[in-house]
C-alpha cells in the first residue's frame, strides 16, 4: 500500500517529460501511394466473377493410342526425318524404292536405328522376306558369306555396300542372265517391300505334355475311357455297364440270327 503513491508519482513524471519534447512532423507519403484505408476491398462476389470470366479448358476427348499405333508413328517419324536430312543440299532428290526398302529393313526391331546402316540379322531377314533366298542357287549360307565379305571389320553395312552385296548375289540368283539384267531383277525383288511381321506366336509343344495327352499310350482303366480316335466315351468309359443281350462277350455276329432265319425262308 505504501508503494502505490510512489508508482503513481513516477508515471506522472514520465508523462510530463514526454509532453515537453518537441512534436515530430510525420513524413509525407509519396504521390500516388494509397493508404490501407484507401485500398479497395474485394469481396467474395467479385472473386467469383473473376473466376467465372476465365474460359474453361476443353476436355481431351481423343481416345488413347495403342502401343502398336505409337510404334508405327515412331517408325514413320524416323523415316520422314531421315528422308528430310538426305534431301538437304540436293533439291528435288527423291529416295528410290530400293533405298526405301533398305531403310525399312534397317530400322526393323531396333528403336535406336537411323536407317542408314543395316545389321546382319536384318540383312538375312530381307533376303528371306524378299525371296532372294530360293534354296537352290542362293542359300542362307551364301547370304551370310556375302555379308561378311562386304562389311569388312564393321558390324553393319551402308546402302552402297548393300548394293554391292546384291550385285554379288545376283550372279548366283540369276545365272542365265547378264550382269546388268541380273542386278535389275534383284532390285525388283526388293523394291517396295517391307519386313513381314508375324502376329501369332506358335506354342512350342512340350514332350512331357504330349506324352500325357496322347490317348494311345494310356493303360489300365484310363485306356477304356477313349476310343481308338482319341474321343472320350462318356459314361460308358467311366462305369461298368452290364451286357444283358445274352451273347457271350467277344461274339462278333450279335444280332444276325433273325436275318439268317428270314433269309433261309
């Protein structure tokens, strides 16, 4: 209680000291500045109006592409890029049908291939699909020998080396024609062709499965369930049916008695 008057006297002294200090003028605000009181207040209605004024994004209605379509588009894109690059510096030059076929087989099965070089695997496929290999004059061994001879130390061949390889094979493929005619016939076999893609994968029959499904090798009661053609007998093959015909088992002339009697009359 004794300290309360002292605190009140101290507070009055502080107020008097503050009142005697000169007043400081407020700093002028820059032109064009708005105070907090002058700022416009945006309501929820104006914000909704701004959002509604923005155009809505159209929904993507295009159906998804299948993996086969995307792969075809990649191949076509690579072919177009290669053809455009080859046209640089030579206006009006068009790829020949033989070069188009070379590029198609060169990029077959390899997504990173540029179409300018061909591997031995694709070279063999080209010779098979285009019927360069006839099994008589030209065989698969001849194709591999020519490829190894032309490629040298490299693992691939270019388009010029490709034409040299065809010239080598044309001498064996068309023996009864001149060199120029043989080369032309060889080019005709390849021009406009594309790799043949087999869409169906054949299942490899396992010897174990074939042994278990071969009815001719069944024994015991399992053998009685199937006829000689391999067709199931149904209920007759699963149950023992009693023969009530009166004939001895194994008798081959069952049912012929009436025919014999009527024939004798």
